[in-house]
C-alpha cells in the first residue's frame, strides 16, 4: 500500500476533529443545511438498527447520484433476496426525495462527517460487507478506516473532471495512497479513467463502463396530476428551464420574452436547482412585468400566467413530461452542467449552454445524435426555443435523446456483476 505523509498527517489530525466538526454541524444546522431530527447521524450515531445478514453500503454525494443507484439496488435485491442495503448521502434534499422512493430492504442515513471518531462509530454499528462509492466524493478518513477493517471497496460511476484532477494532482501522493485502497473503479468515461491512472491507480483497477445515469429509469410522476396540469394548460405550448442557477433565471425570462414574439401563448416553467431561491426569482420576474405562478404557494399552471415557478422537490418527472423542450441549467453560467438523461428518458428535447464540463461526454453523444442543441446567451436561447417548440422538431430531438439514454443499461449490468462477484467471494471465505 502506497504511503503518503500528507494522508498520514490528515488521519492523525482527524482523530481530534470531533469538537471542530461539532461546531461546524451546529453552524450548518442554524443555516438550515442539516436535518435537526437526524443531526446525530452526521456524528456517526445510527438512527436505525443494523439488519441481520449481508449488508451492502452505497455512498452517493447528492440527489442525482443517489437516484441513479435505485434501479441497481432493486436489481441487486432481486438477485439476492436476503440482502440489505444502506445508502448514505450528505444533503437534506437527497433525504427528502429518497424517502418516498427507497426500495424495500434499504435504509437511508446521512454520511458521517470525516472525523475519525464519527467514522469509527458509524462503521462499528453498520459493519457493511462491501462499500461502494459513486461519482467522485472521496473522504480520506472514511475510506482508510473502511479499508483497515477489511471491507472491500468499489467505486461505481466514477467521474473525475479536469477541475477535480487539477486539484488532486497537487496531492498526487495522498490521492494514490487513498485510491489504491479501492479494488475497482468503473469510470464514466475515458477522461476520468486517464485522470485516475495519472494519479497512480493501476490500469488493471480501472474500467470505462459509462454512466449509471444513462440507464436509470424515468423519474416518477403522478399521472392524475399530470392530466390535471395538462388540462389546465389548455394546449398551451410549454418550455422548461430546469436546474437553473443565479443569472440563468434572468436569461431564461429574457429568452422567453424573445420567444413570445413568435408564440404569444407560450408558457415558461422555471425549476431552480435550489428551491430556496424561489422568492427572489418570483420577485425579479414580477418586477419585470410577468404574471407569475408559484408551486409552493399552491398555484397550478393555467391558461393565463406567463411564467410558472416550480419550486418543490421531487416533481421533475412531472415537468419534464409536461414540457417537450427543456433548457438544462448550470450551463449558461460556469457551474459545469447537470445530468441531461432525466429529460432524455422522458421525451423532452434538450437545450444547454457551453459550460458542460461535468457531463461533457454525455452532452457530446447527445449532440452527435441530434438530441441536444447548444446556446450561448439569452438571445440564442430564445431563438432556439422559437425554432424547436414546433412539435415535429422537438419530437425528433426527443426521440434521438431517448435512443441515446436507453444505451446505458449495460453499465448497470456490469456494476451488478461486479458487486455480486465480491459478495460471492466473501460468502466462499466465510
């Protein structure tokens, strides 16, 4: 096992980070970023008993990563009916959305803060048979302590962007010493694979497998509610600005103003990435003269409002089904873009900005298939909406997007095979 003085120092310091972590959690709690009823989980104190038998632990950074695992978890339990699953995340929004969607035999907990006492308390209770990380969230104390206990670790859906690689390369020794503890990385793309190898991961530990999000099932939707909303819209044309960040709401409304010159009945639905921004967005829109409806205030979209603010969690499946055309946020500002497969699987054509570093490979595949269009500012966004809101054009793009998204099932199949292989080996040893 590779040795790193920096990693060793971090681990020694982490033994004494409990009080510091307590203060940090108290601050986050005061800011509304932690669940007051479950704050002890962040300190490694379990709120549920450990189920008997085999336990697979999945860790996902946030909502998108957690949702991408649900189909895989269901397949794993179908294959091994006596298996139990623990899934950890770090955000309140992920907990709220997962609450209604967790498969049977699956428990959700918040991941402990990366202070060694909290980590040890967490592992003492749960004692997983296998630990599986997704995407690129790596916590050194949690990884090293899990490995020290002889728990096999896999990394699925591994993504390492250029920005992440640039940060880690300054700590190449620490990165190698930490990542070397994983048995296998199933990387999303060739770029991530190359970055991992440059950080010292052996080539035979890295395989390019695509993204689990590619093969994830469609987001859920209450069909009665969808019918109600569709009836209220009275055949109005609709477009969606999804997962918007500050600056993009303003550009979306300006694009809407441009598009309405060609389609006066056009409705824009804005679903901000962080719903807590909704009051500021609504005020900005009203100041610019728009008639605005707000989901969290109990209003439904109707035949007369100009812009509808969809500021509730867990309903993106509804809005993607309602809108045949979706702009994906985090791409006209320097965020790096968001997962385009959610709209792709639900028959919504895709528009995005130039800042798509977080999912560059996916967007390139969609672009090559004619399933996505790039824009650069409010004017080009408005012009794209005018052009693509025509039903035959958006339908053609949406079909192409669906075909690309349906190719991802293989990634989930390979991940399932690798997990069951590790569990079979553990059973043989026992």
